[in-house]
């Protein structure tokens, strides 16, 4: 990995030197075309950096807005999904409840007997 990084850095340095010797030291190779007028040199480089930076800032702003909209949409979809699952569970419980009646009757009897014995204890305790 360290040898690869060294080779890549040397290759990029060689490309930089080739660019300098091939195109000379006349500023930058940037040229901006505005309404048919070509602007090159240091002013062209400055305008190119300005336009590229503005585009980058605009793209960042658009990404933030899209992220916020997607967060709101996904949150809304989640709420709708949870509500749908809750309604489905209630409908399923209502559909199964007639079949659970044989199980619910003994539970109701046990509950009645336990609450009755608790009431009789509560009536007896104040007499002490």
C-alpha cells in the first residue's frame, strides 16, 4: 500500500511537470466563455472557480432540501404504516374473537370468583 501511494504521487507530479512544460507558465489553462466572449488567464481561472463554487454550494443546498423532504415523507409513511398495522391487528382480533369464546368463558368465571373473594375480604377487614 505504501509503495502504491508513492507511485501514484510520483505519477501525479510527473503529470504536473508535463502540464507546466507543455502549456508554459501563462497563468492557468482555464478559459470561461460568457456570451461568446472567451475570458482566459487569471481572470478566467477566478471566474471558473467562482462558478464552480457557486454550483457546488447550490448543489449542497438542493441536497439538504431533498433530504428534509425525504425525511418528512418517510416519517409520514411510517406513521401511516403503523396506523395500518394497528387497524389490521384490531380487525384480526375482531375476526378471531368468536372463535375464542370457549376460552374466554372459563377465564371470565375465574375472574368473577377472584373478584368476589377479594370483595368479601374487604368487607370482613374493617370489622377487626
